[in-house]
């Protein structure tokens, strides 16, 4: 009978990550994604050791409407960045993956070239499918990859719901990909996603060339009526072709320009500090909820209290007080 596989120690994982050993980077991320309390204890010890070596990457969130061609664009951008001497990591955020059994990156065949590249690392969303769990795993995975020497981290998001805000709260730059035909799309897209944007890129410019000018005008107009997140930066609207790679160098030039301006003004450091504090609040919130619903007395009483609320026999406030009293 085959023996159990020996688990690497914290020191071995640390040395492997710092050396850029892909197998040990993968083991470290798997450890971070685990919900096992013993694994989490080990993961936090590893992250504490890696912390001084993290934080050096340009973190870019990428979102967009369905059918915009995110994966094709990210692969083209990633390959161009590798060609420019960067080490690129691609992470996915999809809180729905636990329900559907898949991830927005799915298998890596959607980015065949990039996944085969030695200077790139692609990681689908963890299968937990819980917003807080996916957020924690993504943030901590980012730390591991930065400590491993990846200097660009691209975080792809599913394009709907809370995942957009979640990603915007963990990156330096948030890019929204759109299609030409802006008039129709602006009707259907939530204003919220444009409020998060540091730049709007109109993709598939080669296919919809005749609609480009109108699309540029409409997106610029939409951004103009929103309040800029920074006094130092007004989100530009650019065009690109994820299929052909047209506009990719110019697009990345805007990302670098933003990084330079934000660093010089001190806003980049402030943004990262605020993100860490928001992350602290979110973690405390998640842990308190876990502790609350894991409490034996709460588990025993909750079905009856829910039934009383359902039938209108008690108010929600009174039910809440009864549940919280069980913790005292």
C-alpha cells in the first residue's frame, strides 16, 4: 500500500515560494485555500514569513460585460507583458463557482499560450464559492505570488454582483472592458461598475470599427458625469483588440501612468492601507458570523426561532435579541 504523501514544512514552502518553485507555490496556495483549521494555522504562519517580500506587484482588476472577450484579452495582455520582461499571475474571482462546480477560468485551456509560459501563473477561483472565502484566498494567494517574484497580478472577475467591488478593494487599478454599441449597453449596465473603473477599454475594436467613435463618446460622457475617485486621475477611455493585440501597449502605458501619478501623490500607499483596514473589518465580520452560527446553543434554537419569524409569531428584532442572548 502506498504511504501517505509527506507534507512540506513551512520552511520548505517558504524556500520554494521564494525560489519560484511552481510545485511548491501551488502547494502553498492549496494550503491557503483549505478550510481545515490546522491547515489555516500553518498557512498563516507561512504568510507571516512571506509578508516582508509581498506587496511589490502592480495589481490590476479586470471586469467586463458578458461576451466582451476577457480571457482572450487577458491572454494577449499577459503574453505581451511577459515579452516585456514581466512575471505575470492571473487569478480568478467567482463566488458562484461553488454552486456551478466550475470557475470563470474553468480549465486553463482558455489561455493555452499563457498557461504554458514559464513566466506566468494562472489560478482559478477556489471552489468554496463563498464570497468571504474566495476574497480571503485571493488576497492571500496574491501575497504568495508577489513573494515568488510575480510583478504583475491580474485579477479577473465574473462581471456581476459583489465580486466587482470585492476585486476593486484589493487592486491598485480597476479596468472595465466594454464592447462597442455603447448606447444599448449603458442602458443595461449598472452604474456601479463604471464608478469603480480607473479606465474603460472598448474591446473588439477591429470587429466593430464603425461603432467605435460613438462608443468612445458615450463612455466618455458616462464617466464625465461620475465623480472621479481621485483628484489626480480621470478615467480614460481607450480601444483595443484582444484578438489581435492592437492597443495593448498603449493600454498598459495608461496603467503605468496611473501607478506613477498615484505613487507620487501618495494616494497609492493610502489606497493600500485603506484596503488592508477594510480587509480587517471583513475578516472580523466573517469570523464572528462563523463563530455565531457554529455555536451549539444557536444551532439548537435557530430552527425554532426562524419558524416563529416565518409564522409572524415574533418580530425580527425580538428574534435577534433571543439569538444573541444565547451567546452570553
